[in-house]
């Protein structure tokens, strides 16, 4: 049976998704193109050999519309003969792109394919694709007559269901910043990040080399001073038992960033003289309660472990997207993963969460962690709007 292997993976630094962010002056097509171009340069692959570029983006409107993957591929200098497609599984879009790419290789439809993702939240604000309209329709409203809720309320519901305190959420978040700062100081991101030049507020080009939202001095005591981010009369009336523990400090920020992964088969890699870093061992996608919304990572993790024939103890490193601290803590409580193996170099609360680019970013970081620790198996999972989640297991290759 044909396998799917990862030759290399690369990401941009992650900027604040605000007008004053370090990457705000970069058009999302160019940001995405930088990741694609860097990947091609690092691997030395003949770009004419690429069968497809499959990319994730959530805000598919304005500067990220019109099949943004195609324009990023052209901006990166890939031949016009290389096709590209943009997919949307919300926050898991580029992780789903990896799954689609791997499935294509395993099926024999592709020899060489890039999976990637991008989000420029400074230029395409979160939720702008809905354009003020109802994206659900009357039949969904009839199925959920009490109404669905924003993700922040889902995070509060999860904190309440699992009984997490505000202190637990803040401690988890401070640890994410500590680990990320330590990883940057120790050079552990150097191999995965491709610096780029971006215009500053005055138009002068400056080199962006690091993730902008990591705060080395963050402590639980500092985070404890932040106000609840989603408390409002309408939600207090509907959910009177919520503790209102979710803040901007124990949630992921909004960000700009992109990442890209080169996927092929072992046979093709050998023929092209490429040395794969990892094998895509197993993958799965799962659905869960759209009200809790962010708990899909629990059944997705169980599903991919069962499919792989592995147990939690077999996994050497986990990358679980830190959309909210309560989400990862609930996953840990249910799955039983060792916290020391989860988001070893920090997670999205510190590094950032550029929506459509985060799945490929997590995979890029997971490969680094496995190589830095000598681990064999890594598992990545990502909660997604609508109660969805992807899960992926990779096996490091010597």
C-alpha cells in the first residue's frame, strides 16, 4: 500500500491580527506565498512536479477570496500549470488540507502535493465572511431552538461542565507563555520559521523573525486581573450557573500567519532524492455537540488512536490547539495525556492562532518537537466551529 510522508514543513512568524501587528502590512496572498516559496526552496523540489496545492483559509472574503490558494501559488512563483484549491473546515482547515493531501497520495491521485493554510485576521476580521447574514438557516434553527452560541460561551460551558476554576485556566495559560518563551530563547523554533520582510506603519520594510504575541513575563497573577471576555446579560440569563472564567488571557489571540507542508510517498521521495521527516500514520475527523462546539477533539483523538492501533501512552508528543484553556484541560481530563507532553513548546494562547493556517502550523511544530525530544509518534488535534475536530498521528522517520 502506498504511504504518505512529510518531506518538510515551514511556517511564517505569527503576528498580532490587528492594524499595528507586525504582519498587518502584508497581503494574505503574499503571506501565504512566502510559506509556499520557503517550502519549495528548503526541499529543492522542482515546482513543476507539484500536482496540487491544497490550502485552508477561514475568512474567504475580500483579500482571502476567489480561491486564495491559487493566487498564493502564483505569487510564490509556482508554474501556472500547478493547480490549487482552498478548503474550509473552520479552524482545522489546513489540518484538513493535510488529510486531503495524504489521502490523494495514498490513493495514487498525487505524487507530490503541498498542504498549507493562511489567515490574515488584521486584514480579514474574524466572522467577516458572514457579511451580517444568517449562515445557518431556518432548519438548523428549528433543530436547535434555544439557539447556538459564540465560541467563547462554549468555552465557558466547557469550564463549567468539567469544573475548572479561573485559577486553573490562568495557570495553564501562563505556562503556555513560559514554554513558548523558553522555546524561542533556546532556538527551538529556528528550524521551522521562515522570517520575512514586512512594511511597518511608516512603510519601511522590517524583518519579522519571531512570534509577536508571546509574553515572557506573563504570570497567573497578571492574568487574574483580566475581566471576563464574554459575559453579557443575554448569556447570564440563559446560563445563570456559568462562572465567567474565560478572558482574553486564557484564550487564543487573533493573528496573522501561514504554514506549508510538502507531502509525497516514500517511493516518490526516494526517486526524487528527498529525505522524509515523518510518515502520516493515521488521521480522523469527528463531529460533536455544536453547542459545546469545541469538545470534538475528544472523540477525534479516540477515533484516530483506535484507527492507528495505538494508546495514549504510545504518543510521545501532542499538539492540541489552545483555542481556549478550558478546551485543552477538558481534553486532558478525558484522554489522560501527560501534560508534560502536550504543547511542549507552548501553544496558541502564546504563539497565536491564525485560523486557517493553524493546522499546518501545529504540524510544523509537532515535527520539531519529535525531533528535539527523539519521540516516535506525535498526535495533533484541533477543535473547530460547529462541533468538529481533526486528529492526525505522525511517525518520525530516522
